[in-house]
């Protein structure tokens, strides 16, 4: 398998919950009807497998050393889980589907792999028809993109065009209307990463979503508009030393500049989040002062006209990588050392009027403060992880936008050395599911707590073998 940095591909597949901007909140699941699946080395230490929280059932066929389940996701109808594992041949990672009502009876999805080939990542097609996946299926060490339908497993169709020698597909996503796939690849010139699209309903020759790049130019990251009208991407498209933000409309204008002009030299767009209503983009950049990362918003109807979202920064202050547009597309919540250098706190800016509020204050001396933040789906507030009460002890809190500064601790009291690692909010805005070594350090387990009974949590995983941990989870 070709060894290239594919770390970003794993993030959306396992619903990992830290360190990246979000396009509209962390709400998933439907309260008590939520399907919760977790990956843990629950039965055999160092052999991670999949389990259904509601019944404790192991979903994959039983694995033995040294095999493992890697990425996984719950289908949109909550009926099944798709996952990557080397369950058939140790060391050969393939794609499988298992119905939640028939644990242990999985179906292989990918086509036959070339010797040395593996499935590396996947995205579910939103309409539930199948999956798009990345694999060196045809040629070992050449990563390409394939679609397979659940109704016709193992019969895969290649989605990318012919690749130049040493070319690879690097990243991809599927539009929310299930009509097309968009992918990044150095398809035409080795190491020149460009953006392409192909139809999923009638697979044909892929088309490029911007003008062709010369050597030294590349797209670094992209995000689809949730209304399926187009894509936003960051690239050094105009100036080789400056990464800016661009929009391509499917069937319309391609490669139009979105971000405001940046300070030269040194200014770059670092990352961005699309509003859930697909009308604007929030991005982080050292737009005005080289090396000072701030937060900006541009309405897509008025490209290049940006509004700064953060308040004045203390000397050496920056906006952190954790920021999220609220589900109602009306505001952004972000983490920054805006007031005290080195102390990461929580702030909110409402887009209409640009009112900036410090949501979290009164932190204890020595705390680093906020490590992750997730919006509540009804846009009433946020859930966040912080060492707010005891320096170095990361705990889980809820705050309402109507009462900034007034927080509710959600987890039970944690002993020294315990911490919360990650969290999701259920879509009914009534509870959270989270990972923590809450009960028996160092074992990380999975818990749920309802907002109506803060401080009282329920353990969701089964009994862990000695050395076992819950490694990842998904809620639908």
C-alpha cells in the first residue's frame, strides 16, 4: 500500500470528535431511539470490535489476534453498520456491512483486491443505496475511488479518471442529494492536487472543478455545500505562496474567489466551516496580520467581503482550531485566547450585528480551559470539554446562550487522573454520549447523561477485558 498522509480521511468515518471545525453542530441520534455503536477491545485486549450499545451484541463476526475493526458508520436508516476490518484475511482490510438485527452475519462490499490492496476509508451515500470507498483495489499502492451498491455487493465501479504515474486519490465526499462524488487527486500531474467531480447515478468521465493547475499549485481541503449546489475549497490557486478560499458551483461558475484579500507576504486561509443553510462560510486566517489567526465570515452572495467575527485579541492571542457554526446558521461559537494569552476560552458571535460574547469566564488559575465544543442541535447552547474546575481534569459542561457564564457540569464527579475525551449531543437536544475513564482508570468507557439529570450517567458499553478501552463511537 502506498504510504501517504491520509490522516484526514479517518476523521469523518469514525465520527471523531475533536480538533476540527464543524458544519453546523454535533447533534446526531433521536433521543431514546438513537442507535449507538462503539468500537472497543472489549473481548480480547488489542482486538477492537464493534458492539451495539442497546443490546451489548457484537456486530462483526468474532475476531482474533491480530485482526481489528477500523473505521465504521451507521446507515441513515439505522438498520446497519458499514465498517473496515481485516476479518477475512489478517492484514487485508476490506469493507463490510452488517444488519443491526443480525449481528455476526456480515456481507463483504468491496470488489476483489489486488495483492497488497486494502480499503482505506469510505463514505455512505446519503440515500442509503451504497457506499463510496478509497482503496488500492486495482493496483497495489495506487489509491482510487470506487462505488458499490448494497443491492450488488462486490461489484464495484471506479469513479476517478486515469491517474498519472504516482498519482492517487487523496480525499472525497458525497453530496447530500446523493447525486455526485467530489474528490481530490493528483490525477493529471504528480503532486499537483486538483478537485474533480463525477456522477453517482450515471458514472462517466470525471470533470475538473477549476482551471488546470501548473506545478506548485494544489487544493489543500474542500467542503461541500449542504444544499448540494457546489463546493468550497482552499488552494494556492491565484498566488503560489498564498492559500485562499474559492467556490465552484456545479453546472455554473468554477473557481471564484471567496475569501477577502490576505496580508502579503504570509497570509493564508487555514481552515473553514460552511453554514448549514449553505449561504455563508466562516474561515480562520491570518488575513490582517501575518501569524495572527482570526475568524471571518463571508456571505456567498457577496464574495471577498468579509466580516471579522472574533473580538480584539490580547497580544499573542489567536483563534483556535475549535469553532462551529450553530445549526440555525445564525452565529459561530469559537475557542480563543482572546482575553488572556494562553488561556483558551469560549466565545460566541451573532452574525447579525456581530455582537461578541465571552461565554466562559471565571476559570481557575492554571487551567487551559476549553478543549472541544459541540453545539446543541436546537441552537440553544453548547456542550464543551474543559478543565474548568480543576487544572488538568477535563470535564463535560453545558451552557445556554441565554445565560452566558452559567454552566452545568454533566458528568459525575471525577477522581484525580480521570477525564472526558469526546462527546456528541443527541438530535433531540436532550442528552449527550461521551467517552471517559470515569469509572476505572485507565479504562476508557462510553456513557450517556441526560440534561435533565446532570451528574447521573449510564454506562453504555459492556464489561471490558483487562486492558480494554472504548476507542470510538457513532450515534445515529
